[in-house]
């Protein structure tokens, strides 16, 4: 049975049992701070399981995109581990329970019209105290007792070991289903039925309290079940994964064979490229933190595998069309971003290969040091520094070290990694509020009705107050940041790139300044501080948005939609949105594009935006089912989570997008839009920044003032500025030519003097010099002159230029090989003293510093580094 057929059979079967087929949730859940990626099918149903908010259905079934990295080291090694995978699930929220879940699982697995597995090859496990599940399997399904295993809470309870170890909260026993493939002696787990029927409170005994409404959460790994049905050795041998492994082998130049030594590496490449392709499709690109770091890590691990197989050039982007082809049935939309995903992967791989090129030299020094010390181990501190500072993956260090007969102190490496962990976010208070348990309690009493599409003021009632991470009935301390939740509000909570509103909430003797508004599900959370009085739950208040700021946000948000239209018109449909930020009269728009925009393209885009503004096209909104919106051609963001009924914002006939933000009534109200910046922000992703309304006008006036000042300084009319500047540049070039004639001669003389006076250490000239008075652009020439006169040399030059420090270092090849002296390490040592950094090749490197007063101290530090190497 093909994998696509299995997925459809599963969903159809549970639809026949009254379950609502729900679409897969996003892979990168922006509204869930507890996870980086969606790890399981149940995640999108958290509110239903908790009984929070409106519940439109009590039974559901899904095939969920998931990504887990907890067992990343096993990917490609074992038969079943993946990072990206699909989880088939069926769920009940206080509806059907244990009996139906077990009977339906057995029916789907064994009935010929569904999967038709041999019942005699199926065994199950149950929790040792779950007599109810045992009896259903034994007495109703008629499964012999010797094929039902009772397991402890570590194996058959969710969360694992929760009765004795916690945490407190919803939990329940499991029943796992195993299948013994023909010719195998080891059963394979293919399905896990979780019966959430308890609320754990406190320590045992008697700490499992029955829930008033019991739930079902089941999960069947699609790839694992497919491998069972297809009778293959591994998930990677199924019809949607083996072609990716084979393609990886063809591109790398190694034939893919499951049992071959190269098979593991090719499986890891296939897995990681598939995972990153889907993350990139949703706009999650490689970066230094959180989910972006995971994407970077996976791409670099895959690139490393290719590098170790001999493919020392970018190759992974060639696999993306293969991934798209294998996944086109369930995810046809992925085909729309193939080019953008390829561009991002290609750029990241280029960057990593540059890291490898520069890191090899440092790695070789670690090997030389270990061998000199008579050690077979590379220190964990040095390996971590190479990993963290240079981006040289620890797995690459381990592999290359093994080739040298060495190991890495991974225990110390792990300690260094743990010490380095850092957190990031909008701010400690906002982050703590948005992940606080009190919000769950407030959600149970209902949400906040948003009134801001039609007004910026409204009367309301205080539903909740959060202070010090706890719910409070009243609060009267001024100047302390708290959060206030109202039953209805005109304040827009940050979402979809639009910043949250600010303003004030006031009432009988109380004034509360709203500094930010965040959205958490159905709640609008007003974050700010009391200015006077006492805020109390149940109080009647008046909410008033800063109307001037909101007007600027409206202009910028509507202009964002017009910009999106203009980009697609002039750059093509592949210029898909990758993120945005909309604030008062300023917008930032990220989009997929592989190269910088030309001046002509930017002019066309700006003209198109202002043309659409000038026509004053009407802006209208409609609420409709998401399927109808897509049929109308409304653009949706890949990776964005949309409700069943969506808001469609239309501008004339040229723009139609799904959007929950606030907008103008017609495009003419934008007034003016200026494109002020185009820049690269990530691999394959560019950012355009625009100003609208008064801010755009201020920008024009500032430019005019600058032209006026320049005209005065150059004693020229504005229209003659270009000609005047060209003339001055020509004069400057001539002056530099004359200067260079004298500089070359003076550099040669200076080089000769430095070499003559240089300290000689073990046959190597050591030259460290403050090159004050030497033009910055002549430092490399100075290095060349010195090396002409001293073939075996280590050089460090420093220079103060415009209150900043520049360093350049060079070592001759014999010194690099025999002494392990690195120009890159030398300039880093020196620059660190001056509060800077830099680097480059082991033979030649440059760096900069911020503190000119410490240049002499920095040169001494660089000299000490070289001296230590030369004297060793």
C-alpha cells in the first residue's frame, strides 16, 4: 500500500466514525511558546482537551506534520527515527472513550477493506493497573491473554511515570499496538492509544482523580506504518522516502544502498533536507536562535554528511524538487515555494562550507596540540569554541578527529554548551504573562470581544488582572507593570505582523496606561501600568486607543498589502511573504528573493504602490469559510494558522489577502509611500522598509535639506551636484595616484628598516608594528613589501583610522605549517583587547577594534601570541 493511500484510508476510516477531518496544523506554531515545532497531533487541540473556549466538534482526525530533534543522533542509524514525520491521529474530547478507540483501531488494522493485517501478528500492551483496557482487548476483541502485556507507568502511561513522578495535571494510561513483520523476530510499535482519564494532584497514593470528561489521543506514525505495510527494512525504504535517499546518492556521487556504509549519511541528508524544506516553506529560515537555529543545525549536519562523502560544494538545494514531488499529494502548496526554499538552502550551505574552509586550519591545530601533548583526546572547551565561535559542527570535529585516531571530550563539550544557553524575547514581563497559567483560568470564563475594526473607544468590564504572574482581584500600585483583560476591547492585540495598540483604560478614579496589547487565543491582554487609582475585577471602565498612532498603523498596514501586490507584479509569484512588521507609518516586509533589487525595480515598485494609492481603490473586508476564500484567490501566508472562517481584505481588484489586521477604508488614505531600504536579512530572504503618511513626508523633507546643505558646501546648484561630485572624485583619484607613488617607495623603505631591526626567533622574523601614518588601503601592500624581504616571517600591523583600530596579520607558509602560528588567531587576540573582533585565513587575516587607546597593548598581546608559537 502506497503511503499516500494509507494516509487517505486512515482519515476516511475515522470520518466514517463521525470524526471531523481537520487540516494539519502549522509546523512552526507561533502562538504556542511551549514548543519550537509541532511535536504531535494533539497539539492543535490543546484547548479542546482542556475544555477552554468554544468547541465546535468533539471528535477529530488528522495527519499532522511534526518535527522532533530529541533523537537526532539516531536519524539514519535506526530504522524508524526521523526529525520530520507525519502522525496519524484520532481524538475525542469528552465523547467516545476506551471501548470505541480499541475496537476502531482493531477494525482499521485487520479488516480487509482497510489495512487487512494478519490478526495473529498483532500484540498489545496495557498499563498494569488498567483492567478495563485489558478486558476490552481480551474479552471483546478476543485477543489471547498471552498476547497482551501489562507494563508499568514508565512504559504505558502518559506522561511517562506521571502517577509517581508528576507533573500534576491531565494524564492517563496507554495501550500500544505492535506488529510482527513476516520474517522478523522483533515486533514494531505502530499505534499508541492514550486514554486521558485522570487529573494528577499531589503525591501518591490516591493522587489520580477521575476527570469528569475523558479524552482520547491516539497516534500512528505514518512512515512507520507504511514501512510495515510495504514490507521494507526501514521507514527510509518506503515509496516517499527512498527516492529522496537515492537522489541524494546520485547528487553526492555515491550509490544509495540501505546496507552500505554510506547509507546512513544519505538517509540523514534526505531526512534533514525534507525537514528543513517544510520549515522554510513556512518561512522559518536558518538563524542563530530557537527554531531558526534548529533549521540551521539540520542543514549544516546534512551538508557535513555530504562533505565527509567528498561533496565539497553546495548540493542540497537539488533535492528540494524531489521532496516536493514525493509530498505533492498531501501538500500541493509546497510546490509554490520550491525556488525560494532552494535559494535559502543554497545560501546557507555556501556559508557553512566557508565556515568549514576556515575552520579546518583551527581543527588541525587542535590535532597537532593533542598529539604534541601525547593525548588522544581533543579538549571539550576547544571543541566547543570551534563549534560555537566558528560554526564548525561538533559532529564534524568528531568525524575528522576519528580519522586522526583521536576522540573529543564530549562530557566537557556538553557542559560548555549548557553554560552557553541563552534566552531571548520581547521582554521578561510580556513573555511571562503570555505563558502564564492564569490566562488559562481566564479563558474558561470566555474571551475578549474585539471591537477595534469599527471604533477606537469602548466601554468594558475588567475580567482579570495579572500581577506577579498571578491572578489578582484588585491592584493599586502605580508604576508597576501588570496585565489587564477586558470583556470587550477596541485595542488590537499584536498579530500578523501588526503591532499591538497603546492608549489608556480609565474609570471611576482609575487610570491605566496601556503600553502594549498582546493576543492569546480569544483573550486580549493589555500590558501597562497604573497611573492612578485602583484597578479591580468587575469594574466598569472606558478603553481608548491612541487614535493618532492607530491611524499611522492603518496607513502602513494597507500599504503593506499594496507592496505585496507590487512585488509579485514586478518580481513574480515566487516573491512570497516571509514575515512583516507594521507600526506607525512604517512597514517592514520580508519576502523570498534570491538577489538584490535593482534601482529600476525599486522605482517600478514604488511607482506601482503610489499609483494604487492615487486611484483611491476601496478597501473591503468579508468573513467567509477558508475554502471559499481560497476559491476567490485570496492569498494566505504559508505557515500561518487560520481559523475555519477567515477575514478576507480586498483592495480594488488588484489585492485579496487573508488578514485579521485593521485597515483603511480606501487606498487613497495612505497618502504617500516611500521605499527607504532594500536589504538581505537571511539566506534567500530580502527585506523592504517603507514609510507612509507624515513619516514619508518627513523623509522627503530631510532629503531636500540634505541636498540644500550639500549644495551650499560645494557651492553648486542642486541640479549640478552630480557633476560637481564627479569632478571632485576625479581630482581625488589623481591625488591618490600621486600619493601612491610616494607611498610605494616609503613602504619599501619602511619594510626594509623593520626587517633589519626585527627580532629573530628560531629562524623566523617577528615584526609587530604600529603603522601610524600609513593609509588604511596600503596595509596589504606593506605586508607584501615585508614578505619580499623576509621569506620566513610572522607579521602584525596595527593602525588607528577615524577613532577605530585596524589590524592585519600574516604568516609565511613555512611558519604556519611548522609552528602552527595562525594570522587569524593573532588578529583575534589583538582585536579582543580593543573591544573588537575579526578573522580570516590562517595565512592572512584582518580585524578591527573600538578602543584606539589600547592599540599598543593589543599589539603586545599579538606579539605574545606569535612569540609563544615561534618559541615552542
